């Protein structure tokens, strides 16, 4: 079994007075795609935000390559090798594709290998090379998602954390993106993916966690989970 | 069999600019039952509550409550007919005490009670929801669980015939959830009909007599909890389209 | 209400106002207390909107000024007796407030506040151009009008007691409303108007009633004030200074409380008197008021009463 790159230990977090996560633990292993599934409101996005540092965890720990990064400010996490592709992409829509990618490489870590990375990214996403001067806000949904992932990759990450890949995208686009992710995974990138579509998540992950009511409801290898009624129970309560 | 339904929605639709939030929705609630409303995020559940209690008026369709057409009536008039609701994001009257909050609810509800009688109803509601020990505490000093209970007590103090509960369990720890479920059951036993939106699936499935599933503002399914949970269309709405994964395997 | 101690606290204040100047025929004290009465009347009635319903009425002067105009004009042009003219002023201005209120109370927050100023400007413009009201020169009434009251010296005493009565009525009115169901509804509106509506509070009706009610006694006070001066002109009658001061007083004393307003009015009047007579501050009176308001809003939002209640919780049982 591959080594653990990211580990979350008994994480508790919430917004204001409302607690959303009630003690969540999971691991993401090197070179694997780990999926997190669960109903809306279960805490998937909150988990990613707590890991990235967008919100402060209340209790528990986040360990990255065995280092405690729980309270590390977000921009320093990026320096360490985290890249977050947020839900809804959150691109700089009035900037060009190239500028968005440039902003992905803001850290010192990324600056080192900038030129080479940009070339590699354009190889992975030829469509983006064609449209590099186009304003990000004018691209299609699928192309925007490509920019979001590409921007994440520009920071030379050890772990790519993606919040909702398939949301609002046509199937053929999703397939293209997933094929690219598979390639990156084979090159050693660790991916943590939050995904709405359970079937999709199970089809491409190496390991999956099911969140319900702010906790891990069940976990396991995709083929094992697909057979059990647990997932349906997590989503529908029965 | 029972008389006419307590609440009836007939082909109700609501559009916000380009977004069709609720589309041609019809269902009924019978007196004394607990109806659960579920559906993936953005399905239109909160909008539906807002349409029923008059915050928005529907574009088309009719809403009948206890035989009276309440379509598009202002919230305070709907309250007078005997309908009360709680909010997903609690709305306490912050600088008033728990007791004062409940008195307001009691004064302006169904019977338009005078101050004295309203106080009695407020006390009863506080007792039912277990807020006795915090009766004279300012609403802003309550914990989130307390505020949720206050939201419930205040709605109850109006002695409504129909209670709309909007995610009343969200943000509560397991013990508090247990307690609230008990309170909701007691409320039903006291003769109040309940329409409940909840994301805590196990809770809503065990509380509800019947379930209506909403997706993209339309009714996807309706029936007993067990029926709805094994309905393929419902499962697909929550778990996603299996065809997408199949296509992927095909290409792999 | 008769069973609660605060009823008697108010009675005591009224008795003090009525009795103290009588001691040794203290005309100087009487005149300063007239001003206190005016401030307390204006601030208490403003409190119904500001402290209870949470609607900031910047233009409450319009009730005072318009009441003054109606009363003075009825006496000047139609020879009506004082008492009837005062009543007519009160009723007339309340009725107008109800009509205007139904319109402007659809607005919230800053928009409502601005519209109240707009009303003052509009009414002032009207008064300046309305010839029966003397246009911008105003109306002078002859000293003859004081004869039915027993001559000028005695008239001033009668007018003074009328002021005390109006002040007392204002305090009792705000107290009665606060302890009633209507008042509960207003307070709920002030806390969270949308939640109040959902709870069944008939918000449009209640707001309009509060606005109209808050006009009645200030209109009568205006009638008394300008009758006493025997002269009214638009620039005095619609001077926004007075309504701004009323807001400061409410905030200073503790908005939403009855005793706070009375206390605030009294203290403000003393402060103002000091500032006006002090050589350094004579011209900065309004600036000081503005700075005071800012400080209160930032650091002491519950005003004096909030401070007193926090140090002396038992006071809450007696005072309102």
C-alpha cells in the first residue's frame, strides 16, 4: 500500500455557531485517486475548506506528509504542495486563460519550474493552448474546468484537491478531464476528489469515503462499496 | 376516511428571472400527518416554504389551506389562518427574552390573542420544547441549539394547525437531534400537522408518515419512506447518473 | 398599569414639573422647564418609531411645525379658542401622518430616514408659498389672544401647565404602548421586521399607527409653543435641528425606554444651556450634538438606561 500523503484526524469544523463536521478522519495515498462522496449538507465542501485552510478547523488535525499543517495559512499550504480546485471553479473571469495560469504559479515553488510546466500543461490541455489569450469568463463550462485544474497544476503540487468535477458539465467533457487526471495519477500525482456523482466517483477512484452528517459513514475499495447498500443508506437514510 | 386535506398545492410554479425554482408542483397534506420534503440541494424546498407562507407569491397555481385560498397572501395574514414556520437560518428577536419572543408568536398567531392569554400559550410552548430553564434569557445569549428550540417554541406558541419546519435539526449534535425528534413527535401528538424539510435523512425518514421528493423544482416521487428510498429515480437523483460512469468504462 | 410602580414614578415627575416653579413664582425655572417639556414630548413620541419600531424619523419636526401652523392659523384667521385649535392641530397632523405614513413606511432603513427629511422640506416649501399662512414671513398673532387666559403673565402659567400636561401624556402614552400588545408588535418589528410579519404581526398597519400616534402630542406641543411666541415662520417651524436633537436625546437616554428619554432630555437640555452660554461653545452646539450622537452609537448603544440597568439590575423592575 502506498504511503499516506494527506491525513485528516478527527476533524471538527463549522461556520459561526453551526457545527458541520463532527470528527472526520481519512487518508489520501500517494499516486492514488481518493474520492469523497456524500449528500449535500453532509460536509464534503466543509472538509475541503478546512483542509485548505479557508475555514479554521475547530478540533482535530490535518497532516501533510507527516507534518501538522492544521493551522498553516492557506498560501503557505500551496507552497508545501497543496492545490485546491474549488467548487464552481472560481476563475478570474476578466483575465485571460494565460493570466489565470500565471496566477496559479504564484508561489516560489512554482516559479522554479514555470516555463517547463506551462508547456506540459498545454500538452495535456491542447484546447487551452489555442485559447490562451481568451478571457476566462467567455469559455464554456468544460473549458473553464480545464483552466481550473490546469491552474491548480501550475503550482507544482504534490496533491490536487478537486471539489466537484462533473457538476454542470457534458459527459464527453467529463470523460476528457478524467482521462487527463488518470494520466497525471500515473505520473505520481495524488488526487483527492469530491464528487456528486457516486457512480463516477467509484468508477475512477482507488479508494472512497462516504460522508454523512459530518462523519465518515463508510469507506473502502470501490468494488466493495458498489455492492453494499451502505451508500444508499448514507444518502437516503434507509 | 379523513375530510379534505389541510394543505393543498395545485400546480404551483415560481420563476426567479431565468431560474424556474418550482415547476408545476402539486401535493396535499392531511390533518395530523408528518410530511417530509426531501431533494438534492437547490431542488426548491425552501422556495416552496416561502411560497406557502407568503414570502413570495407563486407565478401560477393555487395554495389552499384549511379550505381557504391563501395564494399570494402576505405572511402575517397566512399566520392568522393558523400556519407557522421556522427558518433554516434562525431569526430570533435578539434583544428580547425567550419568553418575550414566544409571547410575540402567541399574540399574533391564529387567534389574535390578547396579551394575557398569549402569555399562557407562550409558557406552554416553552415547556413543550424544554426551554423552561432559559425562559428569561436574552435570545442573543442562547447557543445554536437553544436558538433552534426558540424558533420552534415561538412558532408553536401561535398554536398553529400546520407547522413548517425548515432544517430544524441542522447544526445540532446527536444528543440534541434526539431531543428535537422527541419534541417534534410530541408536537404531532398534540394535534399539529407538520411539513418538514431536513437534510438529516435518517431523522426525516423515521419521523415522516409520507415523503415528497423534489428535484429541480418538480415532484420526483411521493409515498411512504421505504417506497421512496428504493425508487430508482430518487436514487439516481441523489447518487448521480449511472450512465456517465458506464460511458467511462466503455472508453477506458 | 395602575398597579405598577412606574406609573407613580411618572406621576411624581409630572408633580415635580408642575410644583417646583410655583415655589417662589420662579419664572426663570419655568422657562427652562418649558424647553425640557418640549424635548421630553418630542423625544418620547419619536421613541415610538425609533426605539420601538426601529424606524429612524429624522423629520419629526414636521409634526411640531405643522401643528404650530394649524393652531396659530385657526386662532389668527378664524378666532378659534386655544383648546379647540390645539385639538384640531393634533387630530389634523395625526390624520396627515397616517396618510403620508402609509406611503413612506414601505421604505426601509436609510431610504425611510431620507424620505422623512423630504417631507419636512416639502412642507416647509409649502408653508413658504402658502399666502393664507403668511408665506415666508409667517404669522403674527396679536397679544389680544392672551386675554381669555387672564392676561399675558397668567397666560404663560396656563401655557406652562398645558406643556406639563402634554409632556405627562407623552410619557404615559409611550409607557402604555410599551406594555400593550401593540407595543410588543412594534418591538418585534424593531428587532426583525420580516420575522415579525411571519409571526403574524400586521406590520403595515402597526407602523402606520405608530407613525400617526407619534404625531399627535408633538403637534399639540407645537401649537402651544408657537402660540406662546405669538409668531410662527417656516424657518423656525421646520428647523431640522430640533428633530436631530430629539434623536440624540433618545439615543443618549436609551432608545426604547420611557425613563431614558426623560432623563436624556433633561440632561441634554442642561448641556445645551451650558453650551449656549459658554463663550467657547456657543456656536458649536449642534456639532457637539453630532459628536455626542456618534459616540453613543459607537460605544454606548443602549444609552444611559443601558448603563444604569447593567449596574443596577433591580432598576429594571421599577423603571420602564
